[in-house]
C-alpha cells in the first residue's frame, strides 16, 4: 500500500499558494473557482515541479545517457515518451502540461473542502509551518542539519521564476490544510470516521512487527593506488571464520525459539561482538513499503509468528548474515490503536489512497476558469 505520508510529500511539492484576492481575473491570476483565485506564481511553480518529475521519468528510459546528459542523443527530454508511476504514457511536454493542470485543480479542491468543513489550523501548527517555510526560503533544506556550508536558499531558485515568498509560504499552509481535512474526515465524528475495531483489523492484516541484527562476513581493506589515491576493497572472511559466525547465529535463533527473550538475545550478540551500542533494528510497518531489502523482507514474511531464523544475504565479498525475529502483530495492536501518533500513522496508511481519490474527484468536479496569462508559460522556460 502507498503510505499517506508519501502522498503528502507529493502534494507538498505541487501546492504553493492560494491568492485571497476576490477580484476579476487579471494577468496576475492563473486559475479561478468561485471567489478563489490562484496567483500566476502558483502556476509557474506547479509547472516547475511537473518539469522536474517528468525529467526523472525521462531518466529512466532506455535512451537516457547519464554521462552525456542526453535523451536519445538530444539534450532536451521534452519530446521523449515517458511513463509515470501510475503507468500513464505521454511525451514529457504533454505530461508536464497535464500534470500542471491537475495540480492547479487540486489546489482549488483542497481549499474548497477546507472551507466546506469550516476547518481551522491551530496556532501552533500554523507557526510551525511558517517557520519551516521561512527557513527553507532563506537558507534551504539542509541548513538546520549541516550549517552554513550547506546554505542553498529556495528564494534563489524561485524568485527568478516569478514565485514570491508569500506564495511559497502558503504552499506550506495549504499542506497543513490538507492534514486538517484528513483528520476531520476520518477521525472520530468525521463523515468518513474509522472505528478502532476497523482500524485494528487493518493493522493486524497489513503490518508486521520484527527485529533484526546483522554481521558482515567480510572486511574492508584500505589500499593506495598507483597515482597515490586511496582505494578500498572488500575481502571475504575465510570459510572457517564464516562457519564460526554462522554457528553463533544458529545459537541465537535456537535460544529465541526455545523461549529466550529477544532483548536478551540481542545482548548476547553485543557481548559476543564486543559492541556497546544496541545494533538491532526494531520496526512495525507494512512490509511492501519497507526499505530493508527484498531478500530480508521475504525472509521475515516467511517466518511464523514469534519465531526467529537467520539467513546469509549477498555474494562473495558482500555477504552479510542476518538474525531476524517476527513478533505476533497482535502484541502491538493496542500500542498502535490507542497511541495518538501511532494511530494517525496507521490511519494514513489505511485511508491515504482513498483520501487522494476523494480530493481528485472534487478537483474534477470544479467549474474552473483559466486565465489567458498561463499561455505565456511552457516547459521550455525551465531548460538551460
């Protein structure tokens, strides 16, 4: 299943601003529905985002040459036929225009539904979104994590394109609106409210609780190249050393399946490996969305509840041995249904796709007026 958070991230990128002016269409307006008008900067950014998405799809085509930066020999990808995540095929330029239109209608739909519900954004949330917008606008997305050497202001990208800070800030506010709409629809008392019993069933049918830890069956050696450059290469352990490690992992599995607590097994591994920090990964998630690797996902899925196993994954000098334990998901149900944050996450997983379709249907039903001003803009404007 698609994660609702992922869906939010996509909409965050396409939603920038809503104009609150209630006047007739002008060259500074792009799309209008009722009294709600979107500024032309909204259209520019929506197209910019669609352009970057289309470029990523074009880079997945057979004709893309990463080294040369060309598509079937051409530096432009706009006439390349692309396939998006939903399987839709189109030339990149046409896909960009269609996606831009969809994004604009989605903007209007979110705002219309927010007003219909009489929704509000609490002050703390509003201030948080505004603070994030300001930081990204002035310093970029990496400043808070890495400091001044990673300053890359969004304003340097978007102001030259015609996107103002007010538009950029409202992009964040609109994302907050979307979260509020979702909560009002699907939480207790909402028009589409999901009961704890229904959510618990979804959770137990779709989520997996697991623990794993691992050990490399190779070591990395540092070397110096002929030109003096630093090189490194992996060297597989001897068969005897691998056998000894595998024997240890078999012991961890046997201890678990004989009733030893998983936490105690992790401590035993830490002692045997001379580790001071717990290296284990503990997670509760939908395995189809997991990023731990297909082989490990398959191995965990194949386990019976409350059982452990081990598996060597990789070949030659990249082999890693994994211990993994699958807990009965029912042991986590109460924690995930009664805890507010966890419940919200499960609810998003459950109803995220439905919510997206709901907003899409509203967008398609709108009577939208499009300003002639949008005709001034095309995907070519973003090419070097």
